[in-house]
C-alpha cells in the first residue's frame, strides 16, 4: 500500500503533552491503560501521548488526561489512583513523577482559565441558542433614508427569520446545524470510521483509496432518501483504523448515463498534490497523538481597535520558495508582534489548487493549504500568535469557488447545481469560478459549518469575508458604478437569500463566540452592512474602507505637484463612511502590491528604489520625497481613515517591486489567447524582510517609523477613543490639523515650506508633548523637531477650538502632540 508523505516540516519536533487535544480547558483526572505490544501508531487510539508512556516488560502504560468539569476541583492525584495491573514495579517511581507532572500542568491550566477572558476551548453541551425577540427595525434610527426602502428591508428581515426558524424546527437549531463536519466527511469513533457525503445527483458511490488498493467496488456506500451516502468502516482486528493516517482517499460515483467519476471528498480535511501530478489527492488526516498540536495559550481579548498585519504564509520568506507554517511561526510572528500590530490576517488558508490565485479559488473548503505544512502546524502558528497577544483573522472565501472538477467541489455529484446555482447564474465570468446558491439548504449547512470548523478546530478569532459585493448582488458588482443611490442597494438586483445567509453567519459567530471579529470586503457601500443583526443589520463588525487605497493611488499618480494637493479632498476621503458602521482603513493591501499595480513606495520612488536606497551615499530628491510622504500617508490613514488599520506584509517598509506568483505560459480557455508566464519563478512571490534589517539601507527608516506609529497608537488609543475633530484643512499652507482622543495631529504636506510658531487649535487646555515625529533621524528625517519642548495652551478660540498652542512644523512632516494630564487631576 502506498502512503503519501505529508508536507510536514517538523513532525518529530511537535510538542507533546498529556492534555487531551479535544478537551476543554479545565482540571484533569488521570487514567491508566495497560497496552500490550501495541505499535507506536496505536497511541492515537487513546487520548494520551505515547512518548510519555512508562515502559515495563513488553508493555507500555498510556497515561491519559481526561477533562473534568472546569467548575469543580480536580480529585487529588496520587499513585493510588492508577490501575497498576501488569505494570513492572520498577516503573512505580516513574509513574509517580508522571502524576506529579500532571498535577503541575493542572495548576497552570487552572490559572490560565481563571485569568483568560476568552477560553481556548468552548463547551456547548447545555447551550441554548437565544430566540429572535426583536422586530429588526432598529436600523431606522441610524438612517432616515432607509424608511424609503422599508418593503425591501422588511422582506430581508423575514427571509432571515424564516431561515433561522426553519433550522430550529428541522435541524435542532443553528448550534447543531452548523456542526455538519461532525456528520459529514470522515468522523472517527471508538469502533471505526464513518464516512458520509451528500451527493443527490449520484446513483451509486464507493469509497476508494490506498486503504483498499483502489478497489472500485469493495466499499459500496448506502444512499438515503435525502441524497446522503454513508459507509461505516470498522477498526481492523488489531484495533487499528481501517484507513491509515496520511493515505489517499476518493469517492467513486455513478452519475447520469452510467457516467463514472472520482472526486475528492467534499468535507476533506487535507488535500495534497503529489510530486509530478496535477490534480490534488484527498488525504485521510488522523495523526498519532504525539504529532497532534496541544493548545497552550488562551485567546487574547478582542482589541479596542485593530491594527492588522495582512499576510500570506507561502510568500513570507525572503527565499524564492513556498514558505511554511513553521517558518512563519518562528520568523514572522515575532516580527509582527514587535512591530506593534495586534492582529494578523492570514490569506490563502483554505486549500486551493492554483497557487497563483492568491488563495481565492478554493478547491477544498475544510482543508488547510498543504503547500505550507500540516493542519497541526497551522494550529501551532495560531497558538503561538495568541501567546504573543495577536488575534488571528482568516481571509475566508464564501463568495465563489474554484471551477475545478477533479479536485474541487464543482460538479461533485455530476450536476452543475451541487452547492451552486446552475447555468449562467452559477458562473462568474470575470473570475472563471462557481457561485454559491444561498437558497439551498445544504449550501447553508456547508458554509455555516465551514466557518464553525475554522473556529472550533483552529481557534481563529475572526474572518475577513472576501468578495462580499459579488455575493450581495446578482450582477456581482461587475460593470457597475455605485453612486450611493439607495435604489442600487435595495432593489431586484440584491440577492436576499445571500443577505439572509450573511445575517445568519454573523449572528451565529457573535452568539456562539462573543468577541469574534467579522470584516466585510465590500466596494458598493451597502447601508446597514455593519449594524447588528438584531436591529435588522447584516451584522459585520467592520467593513474595509476600500476607497482610501484607491484615493492614494490617484493622489500619487495623478495629482501632480505636492503643493497643489487638495487637503480637503484627502480629509473627505478619510471621513467618508457611514455613521455607526466601523471601518478598517488602509493605504494599501495585497491588491495594490499585485503585478499590474504598484505599491505607494513604488509610485513615489520608482526605479530609484533599485539604486539609491543606501545610507552610505547621498540619495535623490525622489527618494527623500518618497520616504517622507510614505510616513505621512500611513499615519494619516491609521488615525483618520477608520476604526481600525491594515497593511500588507512588507509594505510597512516600502517593499520594492510587485507580487507575481510563479506562472507558466498558458492559453485562455475562452479566447484561446496565449498568456505569457514568468517561467515558474518565485522571485516576486516572496517578501524581502532582510532589506529592512540591513543597517545600510533606508528601508529600515520606514520600518522603524511604522513600529513607532503602532506603539504610539497602542499607548494613546486615539483610534478607539471615539473623539475626532478636524480643525484645519489649509490648501495654501498644505496643512491638516485634527484631534483624536487626547492627541493633536499636525501634517505638513508642503514640499518646501516649513512654518515657525504655527498656531493650532485644541480642545483641552494645559500642556502638550511630542509623542511621535516623522522627522526624527532614526526615521530618515532631518531632526528639526525638538521633542524635549513643552507646549502650553493659550485661551481664546482658534480654528473653532477653545484653546491653541504654537509649534514648528517642517515641510513634509507629521508630528503628534499628546495632552499631558495635570498632576493634581491625576492624583
């Protein structure tokens, strides 16, 4: 029997613990099992760790930790609690040491449980999903214009209520319904493996794989009246599972017209592309206990405001290769945390056959991208991030799916309506992908369970939902210029089935996992998108403020001379968002870094980035300008562009060039046109973090400013303060002044004019100090701003503010002044 070697980077170094991986965080009871002559692989039968066993004569004692009720005290642990039958007396001292180690681990776990606001694991044993008690009319208090569309919004609310109530009546509630992964796909019991698959268009189905030497008829599945096939595979006579871990599996089905075809199971947890093969193979993933990750760190509390580091694990290495979860954990996570970010957003997590799709053409929705490692290595990454205080968001794709048939879910049962709309409505012509049918019961089960799976199994803290615009409208936003007219949002082109799903998934996540973060990628500006579901909103926590990145590209590429920039236009773009709906602002994300576009640094400095970034020699005016504006643009966006902030990895230090995934020459399937590749090169599918770490390169200045900017925000929490007032937008001086929280921000965009004794208005009287200054020499500036000075306010209105003080503002700089509380008031 052939066994595929999984793409694991360090299976032998995975940590081993005696805490059961599936247990809830709480005290443990010790149970001993005497196991006679079992192979190492048999350790997976127990919830213990085989390399922690105590060995006797031809025997091994598996010490298992079982979860006790977290609200009760653990039973005292002693040698008397163990069943010592057939155990060598010489092992007693070792057993006692093991018990003592478990006791110490219990104490650590109890302390974690007591100190953590967000537990590692969740227990829904006695959970009752709250009923709908509102009328969904709370949205009208935020926006009077919604009254003109009450008919549409009332129908949308009724769709959501009907879907929720139907799930309650027919499936036992959302909490149960959204655990489809416990019913479908491969589920393991003490007696064997159950495999279920919904494939209504298939007439016959057989499970095939390495386990039965690909026998097409030996393992026939039974089909019920609902279109679900199932097969139970009892354990082998020696107790081993019928399907060995790491072996290939597929489902062999008969469709219409006696057409036979093979598919990867739709709920597969891992898929791997074998060397020399094009299609992926489904992998039965059930590693021995010593290779399973054991969660160590509680989840961080939800940040008051997000500072997100958008990252792609595969391209996170300076080397020309696909990087791994292990390498990201060891090399990139510490950098993210030290830079002052409080969240990391992982792209391309779901398995995708085409690497160049950036992870957006998903083929296997429940499987992790195997190019970068195993599921347990991804778990270690997330656990480590939690230990560093980082919340972890997943870029999830529920807007469409890869059109691949052999290794995707398209035409899984032979029909083009499996999970998707049939015909033209089920095809996205620009993305060449399949579109989900959100009115389908099983599609809703599949997608809700998919979101739940990533939270339960991998402990993700939230999701960025990709392509929301395509989901919400039947025209998918294609060739559509949204003007803000509400008829564009609440008409026949809006997919109310999709809206009901989005409301349901947000309701589920926020009800089952309080503190979970959901972010919508929407270019249309859909009203109510980020209002609570119980008020009739769609329920997202944030929307991406995508217009800001477009504006900055327009500014640096089209606006011409810096002194002609329109300060009011810049402020308007930053503030142009719906009241009461939170936004994530960003100057650039991965979109601006892709081939065909240019990053802000590249727009500003262009080819000089190749030749004039050394600190050893004088540089050009273009580089001086570019570095100065790069800092201003990012601080301006962070503090004025929304209730959160995002950057794509590498852009914080002005990463040169663009992103281009390895591509071979190919022909367009629709036009037959030759599309040239890049020779399969990884040269532009990597991140040159080494550039920011070289002391003789100017990238270090931008990197250090980004860190100082994030740490300033972490300390003063200006974005989360809720207080904002823009007091000056001066096109003559090219000056912008605004207050956020207890800080006053002064931006001088003028290329040459510096201003002495420049008066700025403020709300609070008293003393101010400099807490961030882009002109510091360590940030590549000229050191013209004194940070030792104190600034005292004067009475009298200035720029509609009750107080003011005077500052020196050099050209192309930004300075942040923080109010210093009065000592008597502090006391």
